[in-house]
C-alpha cells in the first residue's frame, strides 16, 4: 500500500487512467466485433463501411497509447486484406 502522499496520488491517477484506457479499448473492440461480423456475413459493402468506422477508432487508440502505432497499422492492414478477399 502507498505510504507517501505522492504515492497515494499516483495510485489515484493510475486508477483514473486505467479506467479511461479500458473504456477506449472496449470501444475499439466493439467496432472490431462489428467489423468481424460484417466480414463473416460476406457482405463487402457492409464490411467496407464497418472498416471505415473502425479504422479511426483503432488509430485513436494508438494515438492515445492504448495500442502501439505499428500494431494499429497492422490490424487495419489485415482487416483491409480480409475485406479485399471477400469479392475474390
């Protein structure tokens, strides 16, 4: 347990940041779940629309430090590739 005032404050700040990050991660995962459903349905237009909605959420998560920038780019690239395969 934190003993000093600064350590107690740091624990409070960490708790707040954790809640914010969990919220951002959850929001991103919701968009990814919708995108996965659209890809699984085989509807290319719905999947493209879902990707267009999910990509800013993924990149925002990377910008805010929830994901690494390269991880976010890799996710978007793989998802775009999956969508491109739907028509083929």
